[in-house]
C-alpha cells in the first residue's frame, strides 16, 4: 500500500507537525469535533481504556468524513491522558483547574498514556494500542506555576503542560518514549501501520 494516505484526526499543532515531519504529503490533517472527558478516577487499565476509547472516537470521526474520498488509506486517532494516584487527568477546562493539575504533579512521578486507534479502509480493520511513559516533575515553585499559567501553554494539554515547549522546565526526567509525552508515540504508530501493510514511503533508494 505504498500509495495509501493517512488521515490524522487531531487539532494539536505538535502532533500535526510531528506526523508531517515523518510522512510529509502522505498525511491529511483533520480537526475532530470530539470533546475530551473531564478528570476521572480509576485504575491504570481504566485510564488506558479511556485513552483508547477517545482515540477511536476521533479516528471514527475522521473515517466518517473521508471514507468516500480515499481509495486506500488509514485513519489515525490519538488521545493522551495523565495518570496519578488513581486519577485520570485530561486537558484542563480552566486556568484554575490547570493550576490544580500542576500542583498535584509537582515533585512526583506520573504516567503519560497515549491511546492510539487506526482504522484501515481496505481490508477493513481496527487496531487499538497504547504507549506509557513515566515522567518525574521538578519540585517547582508557586511562582513558576503562575508564570507557566500566564504563558497559556497549558491550554489543550493533558496534565496542563507541554514537554516540547516551555513545560520542559517543569520536567526533571522521563522513562520511556519522549514523543508519547508530546502526544504521538510515532515509533509505535509506524510499527502498527507496517503490521497492517501500510508503507507511507516509496521510491528508489539505490
């Protein structure tokens, strides 16, 4: 399927830039209308299921809009949540909630979970998977929290921070995939696409 196209269902500039950097003009970008759930409580497995469920909802929305447009293609959805103390933190709905998130995370380890869903048009198939990365935050000050909130970067970010932006100053270290924390575990996605027979690269390499 070297002539296949990939539709990414995401409004995130970071995810869009990352997928385009890898697959270039083989990617179609779609901004889903899907709205994330507010913070929830549950086990790690429940957090994974929630991320995968949301990713599937985004992929299905993209498929609904592009199914008749593409002859060969796949539809990709991804959803990222932060897991801490049996609490599942998604995107903060306000500056006040973002502050609560950052205060909870301060000086502690948490797990960033990104669920992915791939819907293949032909042969029809659905693939769900996830990536998990452990992240340790610095014991940052209240002044640093307020400064970060003032930048507005927390908006639309799971756990209220962006490791690829100014939020990197809040992070002490990670164990696992960096790009998963950005919101798109690109190596996992690439492996899943290959396993489904989708190669988004072609040409003579000699």
